C-alpha cells in the first residue's frame, strides 16, 4: 500500500503542478491582454492629442496669415493715400518757392 500512496502522491503533485502552470499561463495571458489594451488606449490618446494640436496649429497659422494680409492691405492703402497727396504737396512746395523768390529782398534775387 505504501507504493500506491507514493505513486498517487507523485501523480497528484504532477497534476497539481500542471494545473498551477496552466493557471499561471492564463494569468500571464490576461496580464498581456490588459497591457496591450493600455498601450492601445495610450496610443489613441496620443493620436487624438496630435490631431488637436495640428488643428490648433493650423488655426493659429491662418490667424497669423490673415493679420499679415491685413497689414499688407493697410500699408498699401497708406501708400495710395500718400501718393494721392504727393502731387499737391509738391505743388505747394513749388508755389512757396516762387513766393519766396518774388517777395524776398531784391538784393538777394539779383541775377
């Protein structure tokens, strides 16, 4: 009877060990699945953030471009206004020059 108990005990230990190994493998598979899920969630969050940043960057670039375009248009309007006033100013300067020559003392205007 002693040998039968030893054989039963040995087979029980082998059976118990294989159950434990199988259980550990299942637990390891669950851990790997959970880890992969966490990685997928993190990658999705990163991708979402990158899309949000790209959208914000694009909007900021549009705003800056619009400001630059508005500044260029305003500068052109200032130039147009200046060029419209330029002939009048040069005419005033010319007539003032003639006025000084006419009204100045005769000693200075000897030719």
